[in-house]
């Protein structure tokens, strides 16, 4: 009787894990928010962050070829400055080394 109970528990665990895996694959296929596909070329990246205070931060975010300076605090988020593509390439250390 004990062996049958153990087999039933193991089979139930395997079924639950299979259902969770199937739900994850379905979420990835049909694009549920929060579950994304891996992309080969990313368009968005955080270049640098700076803590100003205990709850305030500055971010430099690069989108395609332009950069944005963003302030984040407890009251919300504010765009401080847009840096156009021409200035971004001229100021980057990789462009000056080439």
C-alpha cells in the first residue's frame, strides 16, 4: 500500500511540473506580458546609473542611437534631457578611439 501511495505522489508531482512547463511554453508562444522572447539585437539599454539620494536616481538610457537622461524619484519619473544621435556618437569613447 505504501509503494502505491509513493508512486501516486510522484506521478502527481510530475503532472504538476508538466502543467507548469506547458503553461510557460504557451505564455512564451502567445506573448503574455512579462514573458518575452529573446531577441538577437536589443534596442534599449541602461548605460549608467547614479544614486543622488536614498530614493532618487539618474539614468542614462540608450534607445537605438539616441540617449536619454532620466530622473527617478518617489514622486515619479521625469525626462531631463534628450541627447541626439550625432552628439551620442561624438561623445562616445569608442568613436573617439576609432
